[in-house]
C-alpha cells in the first residue's frame, strides 16, 4: 500500500470534523510538514477561520514522531482533546494504518491529590493535619465546594480540575491539591499507585501527541528537570502568549504573608533557635515592606538588603534543621514537612535571587489594595532562555492569528530569541515565517475607524469627548458593542457614564460576573454591550450580530511606570536600538491585533473596529500599528461610520425578525 499524501490526509481529517478545506490551511499543512521533515523552525500566522488546528495536527500525525502541542487557553486544549484529535485520529486511522494515541498533561496542582483529600491538609497553627471537610461549615460556599469535590473524587477518571463542572473556588481547590514541591512523591505516598497526576504522566509517556499548556512548557524549559516526555516536534499554538507566560513562570515574588506562612509551617518542625531566627527575619522584612514606595529597584536599598540577607540565611538554617529533625508526635509528618520545606525554600530562593542582583533581572516593589505589598523579580528578557531551551534538539512550529506585526515576523521572532528572518549564524536557529492569510474578506466585512477629531488622550485623564463619541457609536450600532479599555478604571468610568446616558442599551462590566457568564449574556442579547480590559482583548469569541462594533478607547501602550516594560525598553535603548518600537509599540500592536480580531469571527460577520485615539492616524508609529491589524477598509469619517453601523444594525434586525 502506498503512503497516503498530505492532501489526502488533510481532506479526510477536514471531512471528519465537518469543516471546509481552505487554501490557507493547505499551505499551512505543507509548511508544517516541510519544517518537521528538515528539522527547522516555523512561524505561521493563520487568521481566524483558517482551521489551523488541523493545519498542524495532520502533518504532525503523518510524520509519526512524538509531538507536544502547547496552548495558552483551556478552551483550545479542550477543543483539541475532546473534538479535533479524536475525529482526526479516527479519520486518519485507515490511511495511516495505525491509531496514534493522545493525552493531556498539566502541572501537578491541576490534579486532585488523594493524599490531601483523604488524610487532610497541613495547617499553619497546630501540629499535623486537619480534616478540611469537617472544619468548613457545610452551609458555607467553601463547605459546599469541598463536599462536591469529595463526591467528584469517587467519579472522576482524570482528577483534572477542568473536568469538574461547574467549577469550585481557588480556595477550595487549594485544600485538595498540591504543588510539585509539596508532593510526597509516588514512592513515598500511600496513594501513589492511584495518583491522578502520576497516571496523567504515564499516559503522556505512551502517547504520540501530548497536549499541554504554555506554563508547563516553560517549567520544563526553565527548571532543568524534565516534566514533559521526550519529543521530536513542538507545536506552540496561541504563540503570541508564549513570552508573557514564560515570563510569568520565571517571576519570583516575596510577600509578608507568604513569609509568615513559611514561619508558621516550619515552627513545629525545627529547633527553637532556628524557628526564632526565621521569625525575627520575617518581622524585619514585614516592617520594611510597610515603608517601601512602589517602583523599580535598580539597586537594592541597604536596609532591604540586610533584611533579605537575614531572611535568606534564616531560611537556609531552617531548611537544614527540617532535614535533621523528626517528631513522631506530628500527624503524617512527611506531608507536613514537605509543605513546610516548599514554603521555606521558595522564600530562600527568591531572597537569594534578589540579592544576587543579576543584570538580567528586574526587581521592583508594588502594593495592591487587596493583596498588600510584594517584592518581585523577573527576567529582563526571556529571549535567550527560549533560544537556548526551546529551539535546540527539536523542530518547533509556532502559530497564532497575530504573529506578523508591522508587516513582518521579526518583532515576535526577536522576543523568542530568533534573529531576523533569513539571517543565520552559529547561535541563531534557522527559521522562516509564513502568513497563510484568512478565509475572510476583511475589506468588505469590516471598517477600521480612527476618531482623528478627538483630543490626544492624556494619561488617566477624563475624556468627555471620547465618551460622547462612544455614545454615538453605540446608538448607531444598536448596542452590539465590545468595549476594550486600556485600564479597568477607564472601563468602569465609561460603564457608569453610559449606563445613565443610554439606559436602553444594557452595559455589562468585567468583574461584575464571571467572564464566562458575561460573554454568554453578551452573545444572547444584541442590544447589550460588554466593557472590560485585558482578558477581553483576547478572550471573546462571539460570531454573529451580537458583536458588530469593537471599540478601543486608546492605543494600549504599557504604562510608563510599568517596571518590567520600562526596564526592557531602556535595555534596548542602551544597546543602541529603538526601545519604544521594540517594546511599547510591539506590545500595543499585539494587543490591538488581538482586539481587532474579535470583530470578524465568521464569514457572515460585518462591523466596525473603532479606535478612539487620534495617534493611530497622526503619529509616526501609527502606520506600524495599522499594518499589524486585519486589512479592514480604513476611514476617519465619523458620519460615514455611523451610517455604516446603522445600516449593519438594520440588516441584523431584519435577519433576527425572520
């Protein structure tokens, strides 16, 4: 039997999922197959509606090597494991004459811990463990969540938190899960043979396709201890998110609450001298954190340096003492000890990292109304880490609807540690970028409107003219508006004002309900508007007439006082580059491309992306930002836009009335 061709395989898979084969999907599949065959790296921009999941799954399955697929969102992981992979494997089985296995793998804290469920969880105040099910009032939300978890534990095969619907609070989940540092290990745990996390790892070792998330991919790369099985091909979907997810994993944090928790957990397990030393160091650190002013610390102040040295040294003493002390009176001592060690080691490691003062790290202090003060440390850049850890010894395919910023892939490539496209060197991995386009006719389906007549937005200033403009646009559109704001404060002010101005159009505000409920309610009523900030720029998929106007209040540059972004910008400038374009403009272009992508989600969608910031039309960098957006018909004529919105609204009402 001859080996089936890629077009045959793709046709079979597309038919199996009930889709339509598109030229962009074919081009993508061919490019992915070529990259896998020659062991090179590929960046693929594939617009919404291309069918990119099959565009990479089919060539990966055809190749027959083990593949890891890493995604940013739970929704895409579920789509892959519950829909795309089962149907694709069934469709390709007769042609490939084998049935590839696939599995999902996440970090340990995503799985129910049977030891903690049955034996209880370590507590901070008393010896041993306590029964969280008895401690929580059965009528409380926490108590109800815990009882649901106990019942679910008897039914679930996966133990995966995301398989529990409806979900439970983070507080409830924390009482039945453990981090990798807190885990006893399968060989030492009485429930090791039944462990959900261990079973997931075993399934992944046997699978040809392993679906995971960006965070676990980052942990695998950063920590040196492999958590993913050996693989020959890595596919990163939603790749525009990768740098921020890796940065998040590589960021350390110290808070007074976290340090005090470590003190309480260790106190019963070490000698009095070691416990007192850590307690004294924690009190000194807390006093300083109450006095500190928010902002970047280019040099560690002397008093903070002494406090961190005391904390590091005391934590090191406690770590040694925990290892040397045994106390039979402590119930389930191994579990209590493991949790205490995890807490103290985190304090030690972050304090030492800040004290080391690496030129590649950024340290800053911040204060939240809700969470209090924290000291944070993050890498100046993750590009070197990604170049070294991601692109060695395997073929890597990165794909997203937004990888080509300002007309090329070089901006995103640089953030991933890649040189300019086509430039090769000893330390620069070979790669190429391919834009396979979109099945949508953007110039006919959408309008890009820039409100050039509005005053230039000032930082955090009142914008009465912007609110007037927004009111008129929503009225013309008949509601149907997704409002994307550069800050939560701006979204709240706009929602409050417009609720009184145009009460006939309900306005939903991020934070007032869960994101899932907000999107569901927004999609259900065309007159409704949805206002919010960052997660809405990337997390809304509402095809059809409920979303015909996407508004951006202003270009989403990072705040000038953002410690990490400003440090990255300065580093580029010190190296002779354009820090603003490399960091701030790239950040804004990526968010704007994602935000504009909320408008056209299906071939029948029509509407307007309105940017209420004149700088997109007047500033020198405006052309770079516009080149990063879909190729909508462009105008600055407010009257024309309102007429177009009214016509789109009328057509939608007629369709709804039928």
